[in-house]
C-alpha cells in the first residue's frame, strides 16, 4: 500500500506541474528539481492515510495532499536561501539556489505557492463540494501567512529561536486537514486527527533535532510519540496505517541515532 500511495502522490504532482510548465523556462525546471528529489512525502502520506481511515472515495484528498507537498517544497527553497539558513545542500544534492541561482530559486518558490493554491480549484467540481475545497485552500494559505511559517522563520532569523510549532507542525496539521476534506468525520474524530497531526509534527521535529545533534531530548520524543498514538485510540485497528508512520519516526530516530554513536 505504501508503494501505491507514493506512486499516486508522484503522479498527482507530475499532473499538477505538467499543467503549469513552460518549455525552456528555468523557473519550471527549478520547480521540478525541487519537487522531484528524494523527499519522503510524509505529509501527503498522512493525508492519504487519513482519507482512507475515513473511507473517503473522492479524489480531492489526493489533490489536497499534493498541494501540501508543493507548499512544503516551496518553504524548503526559501529556508535554504543565503539570506535565511544559507544551506548548500538539500536532500543530498545542491540546494535550488546553488543549482539555479538565488533569483530563480525565489521565483520558483513564489510559483509553487501559487500552483499549490490554484491546483485546488482549477478544475470542474460539483458546487456542493466547492465550499469545502475553498475552505481548505484558505487554510493552506493561512499556514503560510505571518501567523504561521513566516513568523517561525522570522523568529529563527532574528532571535535564533527554532519554533518547530510554527515552522514544522502547521504543515503536518494541514496534511491532516487535506485528508479530512469532504469527509463525514464527527467533530470528535476531526479533533483527534488534528491533534494527532500536531503531536506527530512535534515528534517529527524532535526526531530531526535528535539526529542532527541539536539538543534533541529522547525522552521528550518518546512522550510525544505516545501522545500521538493516544490520539488514534478512538479509531481502533482502522488507524493502523497512521500508527505505522509513528513507528517509522520512532525507528528512524533511535536506530539512526544508535548508528551514529
């Protein structure tokens, strides 16, 4: 199932970007370079598995999942810029601004945000579904605004404060919202899934900190992973695929950290 999900995500990303590309345009090339690297696609996987948990039949969650991944990739381009973290490498190859130059990297990031938002409504959809889709589009853009990723990046730059709750977590919660689009989830189920997205996002950031040697707290990570699992209890065995992702973060953090000793 995991392989099939990855194929669905990759195909959806290619479909969306295929409608926006221009031959000979360096920005289009930079966008593809950013999107089709070695990304794990954790966020869209969360969305697809959430949709399946809720017995979704619509193709909209897949489209929403792809838009989350595009927004994530755009944020990585910006994060790596010389005026930000000045990273030379991303996903084991030159960062976009190193490969294509700063100007093209900035234009690519702007373009990807626009494509992410537009792809949600740039197709025929029944009127009874359109309101929910537009609502998700608004949530996507809100994640980017000064109350979300931008504020987190600003605090990182000006005060040296790494606010994972503003830079990392919002995209994980948004991924859960992507899986909830057009679902019949009860208010309790929706609350539990959004809380799971928050807890999982925090755990993901903690795992990265632990692996990067940036003062990660192993005990705090275990507590956060347990809290994420607790959010899924009301779904019983139906939440197995989401629990697999929690296990993935656990194993990655502790197996990799042991291998680095």
